[in-house]
C-alpha cells in the first residue's frame, strides 16, 4: 500500500487510489467536475489540479494514482491561480441565468466560484448561444448553454446503462451535449444524469420549477419500489406549502451505498412516490354499515376489531399481510397472531402483470420487504385463505395494503371470498377497490411518515426515517397492531418503532444482534443472509 | 414627586395654561400674518388628505411588479424575494414561459400587505429589477385579512409615483370593500 503525504498529512491508501479519493480520506477536498467515483476517468474539466513535488507543473488529481513517497500540495498559490483560471474558462460562455435555473442552490459552479473563483470577469465579447429548455426524454431537460462539457452524462449512458444515447457534438466553444439522431434519453435509469450533472445543464422535468432546492429538507430513507431497497434521500418541502400544489415530498434522490445501489436508482423508483400525497390517502378510521361510511375514533375502531378477533375462533380469522409493511409492523402482527393463535396468514399476492426486471437494480418483486416477511414466518398460502373464505370458513379477513381485486387472481373469485366473509378489515395508506369493500378501514401512515426497516432481496436490513407527519389521523401499522394487542389483553406494547425492532431482534434468530444503531445509514446483513 | 405635584389641581391648571398660551400665540401669529405682517407665523397644519407633504423619493410604499414591453411581468419567479422576506408575506408559484430565452415566470405572485413590514429586502434581492416599492401609495386598508392580499394582476397594474411623489395609479380597492 503506497504511503503519501497530502498537505503535510501522511496517509496510506490502497494501490490504484487516485489523489482525489486519497485527499478525501485526510479531509482535503479537491474541487472537480468531471470525476465521479462511479464512472471512468475523463480528465475533461482540468479543475482538480494539484502540485506534486518534483513535478514541473500542476497535475490533474483524478487521473494520478497515489504512489509511495508522493508529496502533494493542494493549496499552493500556483494551484489556486490555476483553479481560478480554469473556473474563468468554464464560465466564459455560461449564461449566468441562476434566477431561472433549477440547479441554483446545489450548483457546483456557484459553490466553486465562491470558494475558488472570485475573479473579475474579463469576458467582453458576445457569449456563444446554444439551445435552451430542450427535452431529451420523458424525465430530462437540457440547457446546452449551462453545460461545461464534463461528459459525466455521456459516460453514464455508455458505461452504466450501456445505451449510449448521448454524445458531445461540434467543436471548440460550439461543442454541446446532444442525442444521437433518432434516439431519446428514455432508458430505465435516465434521471441519474440529472443527479450527476454538476451544473444546471440537465434538470429534472418532473421537479422543474416546483420548489427551490433551498426550501427542501433531506431525510435518509429506502426506496419501497422493489426488493432491491435502494438507498435514497427523501426531499420534503415543509417551509413553503404553496409550492408544488402542497405536495410534501418534492423528489427522491439516490444515496450512495456501494453494497446495494452504488450511486444510482431507477426512474420507476425515483418517481414512484406519488401515492404519498395522493387524493386516495385514507385519513381517518372509518366504518361501513349498509353502504354508509362514517368516520370513527381510533378507540372505537381498535375496540371493534379487537372485539371481533377475541370473539371469533382463531381458525375463522384470515390475515393477508403485506410485504410493503416494515419489519416492525410484521413483527407486531406476528405478536397479535400468536396471542390469538391465528394460523391463516400469508403475504404473497401475485400481481396481475409480472414485474419488470433487469440485471442491474430493478427486481421483479415490487415489494421492499418480502424477505423480511418470510423471515418472520408469515409466508402462508393466501390463495388457500381466500378459498376457505369462499367456502364460508373465514368470518374475519384482515387485509393489509393489498388490492386483492386487482391481483393476479380472477376478480370474481376474490369478490366471492369478500362477499362470504362477515367482517373485512383493511389497513393501508391508500384507498383501493378492496378497502371499498371493508367494514372497517384503519388508515396507515405512508413510508415517508414513519420510522422502520426493510429487509431487501439480499437479506440486508436497512432503515428508513420519518420525513413528514402522517396525514390526517393515520398511524404506523406497528402502532395500530400494538393498540390491538393491548385491547386483546397484552400488558403493554412498545411505543416506538425502534423498541419494536429491539423485541424483534431478541425474538427472531435471523435478526439477532441487530439494532437501529448497528444498522446505521447503510444497513446490515441479517444473520442468515440471502434467502 | 415634589410636594406641589401631589396637589392634582395645581398641575392641571399649569397644563391648561400651557395649552392656552400656545393657542393664543398661534392665533395672534396667524391673524397678524393675514393682516400683512409677513414676519409673523403660526404653527402649520396640513389639511390631509386634500393636502399632502411631499414624500421622500426613497420612501418605500406599496409594491408593484415591473412589466416587460409586452406587458408580461419582468419577474422570473426565482424566489429570491420570497426567500429573503423576513415576514414570509410573498407567495410565488412558478410556471413555464413560452419563450425558452426567458423560461420561467410567476403563475401566481401574491403579497400579503397585512404581513409586510416594508423593509424593502425584496427590492434589494431582485436580480431582474422586477419588484419596486415606488408607487407612493401608503393608504391601503381592508375589512378582512384576505383583502390585504394583492395579486399579480393588481401589482402589475400599479404605476410608479409621479415626480412630486404623488401616486399615479388609483389606490387599489381590495376585493372585499365596496367602492
């Protein structure tokens, strides 16, 4: 392992580490545009110049590997002057339209100009004009004038998606990013180019003009779109509710995790949060009697549901859990089932159309916690429960989240099962055809409105955190089930998701030794690993 | 408190004497002035609202939105004023401008004058010189809080004050008030 000195600090790094990464380890930030740890090295932007002793001139740090005995200085006068000149070059034809640019506030041109530029512009000629507001595909908007030609987006399409839609066309100061003729930037990961674009050249059409980025709060979370469990940040707008028509979740951004998703997420996951602020959200517990729906208090709803569970024989209760529920919810459900000795439980409901899958991130299983649900022993036969319901053997059916009427099973079969059941209880964040048939609807908080953990397809337990308050009177499922548990005579239920997880880790061997602290930001594998 | 001040009536009488002295001094000044004695002057009263003192050209009065040549707002909805506003009284919603050279414009631009503290930070922050506080309008009142909200259309219709500092445009009548 080469040992080198950066700004007087000695550090040992693995062979092949470049100087930007080595400097990052000693807490020295070398400014750069074109270098991205997930992509190949281009050496386009020339901003990451550093002084290396015995080298005649400043050298780019991104394409220089650490060598034993190397002495690097990143803040000499010569390096500072070089950076300032490179910044001046980058901004020569920049339109400086920050007021209308969505990147303003998180733009590396703004950040580096304030940190390393601060020169008096000498550009007196007319700037080169290029196309503005050009849609490249369904999600990405190009402003060629703002581009600094770092080629990150081109390399992303060449190396990560291998679709190669983008290229740099023309020469000199007429160079610009563009699509190859007849193509469209419509691959399944296209919006990642917006994240890696260091300037405002590529912006998100979905997020365009919705909220200014400095109004957003960021919360670490996990994408619930499929079994991969990509690490994400949820950006919420709490300060300006009149923006984006009052939607609280403004956008999702990938959060780097080399063990799960690298730096990327798919477009389906990125734009899959619409249900959170949707009209279909269930806001209050409600009771349906003879076609009339009336709102109820939580105490009434819990007492009614627990009363039925206590009255009906355990064999006459069917529970359809959901792999959209967190580990904590599923464990609380297991406690309720154990208390009453209910054995008819399952969570796998076949989708009407098979899920989309590829060999990178997207998984066919569109639920974030299928593995968690089976590790908790809830993997029963839902089809058999519905068959028993049709035969009149189920008096109470508790459905979590699923729309059974829109599943892969014939609608008439499900319809007959629901009809033959005396009491249908529905718990979930959004209304659907099944919740319309339920006698009791218990509204659940959406995943951004609560804490919890998912177990992804590789057996990695990952935490998501509360980014917003629950809408209306919705509660997290663990809270609903904990209240039912107390109503069924249990002494007490844990008051927080973290405490539920503590009980889960003690009770289930696969989760032994795990805690919210040990899971941290990047997750931790379960004891049994992949299933 | 001195002993004399403790006697209520003595203090009241001295107050009446002071007021009466001013009254007669002013009256004699005005009478002598109107009789042709130019050096004599009484206290000056301005007959507001028919008469007004000239305003300072730097006065911060009711906001207006500056128009482009085609009448559309010069504002590009960058949210600088909304961000800097200490009273949080500006509400902007952005939308696409048909011209990609301009790109962005406000679909909604409301100022809640009832909350505004007239600090002028919005004018300072604006990169497009799209908002100014030079209408010379200081009289705005309403029977409801909703009536204190001035919309984009109302703010665009306002004109700058004339060279004498007088408002050029009529004082806008909020929606809830009968003219």
